[in-house]
C-alpha cells in the first residue's frame, strides 16, 4: 500500500486545466487538521471559508487557515512571502501553492521555497503544488515530491517526460495508463505515485460530496457490495419482510 500523504510531505499535482487538481489539493489540505495551513492562490478563485489576505503585513500568524491572494504577483512578492513562511517558527506548517507556474518557472523558484522544499519535512514544513505544465515550474517541486498525482487525460508528452522520469516508468507507459484510466473511470480520475514505495495507484474521481479517497478497485468493490445489499433488500421485500431500519419500515 502507498504511504498516506502527510502534512509535511512535498506533493505535486499535475493535469490539464479543469482536470480536478485544485479539488484534490483542497481535499488533502483541509484534512491536515494538525498543521497551520497557508494557501497561496495566484488565480484568486479559491473558497476556503476564510477571508482572503492580500498583503504580507495583514497575515495573522495565529490563524489555523490562511487564504493568501497575491496582489502584485511579481518575484519580489513571492520571495517575501516564502521568506516569511519559512522563517516563521511556530506550529507545523503546510503551504499549498495552487498554481506553481508563474510564482516559479523552469530554473527558478523563490529562494525560501526551494529551501523549504528541500529541507522542509524535518522542519515540520510541508508543500503541496499544482500545475498544468510540470516542465515550466521549479525543478525541486518535481524532484523532491514524495507524492505525485497525475490527472487524466494525458497532458503534452514533453511534460509527461518529466513526470515519467520521476515515476520511474516510460513516457509511453504513463500516457497509456492515463488513457486507459480515462476510458474506464472518466474525467477527474487520477494516478497517485508514492515515491517511498514506488507504487502507482489508480483512483476513480474524488467524491466531492465527502467521503474518503479510495483506490479505483476499492471503489468498484464497494459498489459491488452496495449492489448485493440492494438485491438482498429487494428479495426481502418480495418475501414480504421489510429490511430493519430500511425505508418503509414501521414509523
Ligand atoms: N471529482 C470531481 N467530481 C466532479 N467534479 C469535479 C471533480 N473534481 C473537480 N471537479 C469540478 O471540475 C471543475 C474543475 O476542477 P478544478 O478546479 O479542481 O480543476 P483544476 O485542474 O484545478 O483546473 P485549473 O487548471 O483551471 O486550475 C470544478 O468546477 C470542479 O468543481
Ligand atoms: Mg486549479
């Protein structure tokens, strides 16, 4: 079994636009209750249930969840922001960068982000990043990631090259796995690569209504169980008895 995602892990989530990256990142981010959480939202589109902050001076360092919308969006702003985040010595910290292309690019990442991504786990600092173009982001976000999530459908092969190298499979293999997964599970399905165990697990779309993350096979098994239960209930109804606690019981 792949190791679970921890707050102090480095996570990379990749996929085409509208493929489900943000929803998965939000699910992981919001489930890390033990850590102080800080979302950097370059697009300004997230809804995290807290009032967004747009200025480093306005950050409340006691807040359990911060939603930061960058205002200038230049290098200076991201350098300053990551200096503050990395320099902040408090409770465990999880930073989620919802779009890594822009704040970082091939060959550049804010200095403190690079440090945090390289040394963060031991310093109780986690970093989750999303991107449509893994080739055009700071290399550390790929090479240091303990967990890589790749959404269907396959993205450009030049970007998959970089990911396939990290996932220790060939680009054609990765492309084919994504294509087949898309065909069987539809939009919003994804692959999860866990570096510690070197495993790639297929996932059916996340249930946005809640519920835990379940691998594709597991979900199929659960569906099968539900079908069996329904069949049983129908049988009981035909025999005249109502299932205990079921709808239509004594009320
Ligand atoms: N598992 C899912 N089931 C149903 N709808 C989903 C699922 N995941 C995402 N969506 C919906 O699809 C749309 C795109 O999702 P999301 O914002 O997560 O994509 P994205 O990959 O982050 O896109 P972008 O690259 O534009 O930021 C949203 O409206 C979202 O609610
Ligand atoms: Mg997004």
